[in-house]
């Protein structure tokens, strides 16, 4: 969880934020909750966000990956995609999250891949597929974010 890694962002977005004096790769994180849960973003663009999360430490009393942990991973990945779609002029705020849990995971890492369903001016919707290390689907999620203007 404390290890450093570099998220791959599209260069045009890195340049856009740099022009505003913001070092996007240094600024970006999964947030305090994501950090506590071990969420690690591997790749990030408006078209595809990939991240992982350990099962260990994120289980319910039966030893299975907690459904809420899957929801945290899904919302994190979809929100990052929405933020990158909105670029520096918009703030992405989650307004609807739906998760269907298909199977349990007891160990290892789960991987989430968020891809857009709709990329509009005021909303962005992502489908997030979470799989286990055997590439079996653990959870299907859908997140809609409101894209609000950043007041400057």
C-alpha cells in the first residue's frame, strides 16, 4: 500500500494540467479510502482505467471479498475516467453506482477495468468489470458521474 508507482496518463492531459501549474501524476491518488484499501491505479485515460486491489484486508466475516470493497474499486476507477473526460475544467462527482456481485474471491488481487458507456458534457457513465486472478468476473458495476464546472 505504501509503495510508489507511476500512473500512465495521456500526455495531452498531463500537459494541460502542467500549463495550470499542476503536476497531475504527483497529485493523483486513489484517495485516502483507496489508499487504505490498497487500490492501485495502473493505467488511466478517459477511454480506459485499470486498477487493482488486494482481497486480503478487504473481506467480510466469511473471508470473501466484501461487496463494499468492490464498490470502492469500481467508483474509484469510474471517477478517474470521468475526471479525465471532464479534463481540468470539470469536477467529476459520482451520483449513481450499481454493483452486481457474481462470485466470491478469497485471496490475491482483483483487477477492475472501467470503460465508458456515455461521455457527455454534463455526465459520464462507466462500466467497470472486476475480475479475479483467474480472470473470472467477480463484479459488474456501472457508475454515473455528474461533471460540474470548476469555479475559478
